[in-house]
C-alpha cells in the first residue's frame, strides 16, 4: 500500500476504475447480478472504537488505498439500488500465508536472509494489527457468501479477521525464532507521524468479527498462529 504515496493513480485505476468497469458489465449482463467484493480494514482509517464494528463511522481512510476501496463500496451499493444488483462487501484484516511476495513477513525474511544479525523495522515497532491466515480467510468468504445468498438482503457487509492483534515487534521476534536466529538486533526507523511505518499506515487496527461469528463462523488461528504458519510456509518454499 506504500505505492499510494509515490503513485496514487495505481490505486485509482486498480480499485475504482476496475470496479466501475465490472459493475458496468454486470449492469449490462443478463445473469451476472451478484458481486462479492473484497474490501479492506483500511476504509475505517484510525478508528476510535477497537475492535471496530461494521457500523462504525464516520469512515475517514488515511491512505489512497483505503480511500479508493471505500469509493468502490459506494459505487457498489449505488449500483445495487439503482440497477437491481446484489452485493456482499467483505472488509478484510491483514491476510498472510504461502506464496507471499510482499508484506511485513516477506520483507523481514528477505532482510534476515541477507543479514541474520540485524533487522531494520519501519516505524517504532508498536504498530498493532490483526492478522488472519489465508485458509481462515477463504473459509470465511465462502461461509459469508453462503449466508448472504440464503438471505433476502440486497446488500450486506462483514468484517473478516482474527480475534486478536499482534505488534510488528512481536512479528519480528517470531520470524527470528522460526529462522533459528539468536541475538538479532532490531533497529527501528522511528517511522512517520507517531511511529507509523509510512504515511497512510494505520497504527492500530482490530476488526470486530462478532457479526460474522453470530452466523456460526470463527477463525481457527489467532494472529500469532497465522504469522507462524505463514513464516514456515514461506521459508519452506524458499528452501525447496
């Protein structure tokens, strides 16, 4: 999401324009009348209520990524009511798992493979967020979709995430442990705007998943378990 600082047109084109084009195709289609949209926790911005429920407002994203995703949600609900479509919007926490090629886990592994004695951490290390394993994410998407299709709602929104949070500093420690590294020196960049990793980085994120839990779904992994599973998968991929 840091690309939003250097080239915000990427998020505009890949989110807003792409979603508009899809909705236009649905409007003209005879059969494609339901959309399941992968949104993001960043649409909430810096929420004052943690864990943050779906009904929280006002929604004030602090990144171009979050802003364009929120714009997508608005486009979708407008098409639902104007052109008789149906829409399920899913606001995802940070998703981790195999075959990752970006994000905090991938970055830390890359850095430690180059220098196993020192790790630079963007921000102050106290950024605290919710992480969910890709298997839990897929399971939640399928469950929420089935629940929505059985309902008579025109549109609905669910948060999808884990039941807890974890700090960037703790993630660094977990990765060092899984890589069997000892005495790694952590160097914090200090970050921007109060210890963020970059401009637009939400420092404290934890979605409320109570609404989805009431439909008989819960994640199998907490944030730490999701991180450990993801680290092991990525390390195994690099070895093999």
